[in-house]
C-alpha cells in the first residue's frame, strides 16, 4: 500500500483534506462522517478509516483491523465503519491521532522529532502533505478561524480568544510551516486548504500531482459540503 500522510494543526481542516485525498481513483474512498458541536451544529467532515491512533496500536495493527472487518462483512453499512469502499485500492491517506502534526503543543517551530521519526518509520509515506493558508490567500480565512474558536469554547479551552488564535495562526504558524515544511522530510509539501475548498484549479492540480492521481471530474461536488459548512462560520 502506498501511503500519503497528512500532518496538520487542529483546526486547519486537515481531517477534510484526508477524506478528499482518499476519494481519488486508486485510494480507499471512505464514506464521510460529520462531526457536530454539543448544540448539534456541523463542525467537521472526515472519515474513520484514515485514522491511526499511534498511542494504542502500531500502524500495521490499525490497518489489519479494517482489513479483517472488511473481509468479514464487505456488504455491511459503511457509514459508521472504517471500511474502504474501494477494495482494489493501492493507496491510502493517513491521519494521526492524537497529535495530528507531530509538533509540540501549538508552539511554532517545535517538531517532535522522536515522534515524527517513529511515525515515518511505520507509515513509510510516499508524500507528507501539510495544509496551510498562504499570506496571499483570503479565502475562508475568518470562517476557518471562527470554526476553531467555536470548537475551543466547546472544549473549555483556555486559548479560545479569537485575537490570540488569529495572531498565532496567520502571523506565526502558517508562515512558519510554509517556510519550514522541509523539516518534515524531502517528500513534504504544503497545500493551501482554503484554495482547495474554494475550487482554485491550480491548487487542486498541485494536490493531484503530489498524490499522482488524475483530477476528479466531480471535485466541485466533493468540496461543496465543507464549503457550505464553513460559510455558517462566516460571522
């Protein structure tokens, strides 16, 4: 299996990017799942099968679980399972739990090198993809920030002040990742997640080149749910 690893700070819409990558022809094509706030509002879109909790199991164990589940009952309701729809898949997009980005806390410039070495050693990723917002991209900037603040309030986080997170993300975190993505490895790339969601063709073609897949003809249909979700966080 050719694995593509998505590393991202929480709130940077990496869960959705993992699901989208997995929709391509040779990938696992997992069903999507919605995540909700306590009030019942949509908060995130992703998939179960891409998750690997490296604290509780090895990467090989995490993959063998859904292989066994799929082979046991391939026709079962897939919505609440980790099963891939594409039984002939040759590629898989992977998301880490609990530390999505192999960084120490939310501090800029502090990659957990021991953890990263362990992850890469097990996954052997063909590519590492890191979602960012470029300095020139204004698409969905406030929507993405507002969604994170809403999540922070729900989790009773101390760091839920919008101005603090805006300073951290847009003036420190995203610029640092853009300039230092090479620290994750020679096969690491950044993708402007807001441009993907807003159907900027050049950014989507860049993603397809990284994962070596043909562009999907229904890409606008696949980006519509997350785009509509983020618009609810515009104000």
